[in-house]
C-alpha cells in the first residue's frame, strides 16, 4: 500500500514538472527563463523514465538511458547558455521579441 502511494506521488510530481516546463516554454520571452523551462521539462521526463522503470521492473534498462539523457541535457544547456551569452553581448538584451539583428 505504501509503495503505491509513493509511486503515485512521484508520478504526479513528474507530470507537474513536465507541465510546468511546457508552460514556461510557451509563455516566456526571456531566453534564460526558456533555458530554465527546458531544464524543468527534462527533469520531469527523467523522473517519468525512472517511474516507468520502477513500474515495469526494468530499472537496469532505464538507468543507462537516464545517464545518457543527463549527459546530453548538460551539453545542450551548456551550448544554449553560450548562445544566450553571445546574444546578450551582441544585442544587450535576452528578450526574444527584441532580438532583431541576428545573423545566420
């Protein structure tokens, strides 16, 4: 009985993180907030994967996937943070609606 209540608590928290990340991505125009939203979304997905591994009993299969996901997430955030810093240096703002002189 206790493990089921913990499972539903973790699952509901993971879904809450996922929905919060999607909300932040859809609402904000600030690049740093977008990066934070991506992090929150990724943590929600990671927690959902952990929950799925626990539910199916295949934690040994899910663990390498989660570790790979964390490494890829760290690389993506590092590159995105570099892009945000470069955009701030070039334009003086991190608001997406004011970024107008981007060069491809």
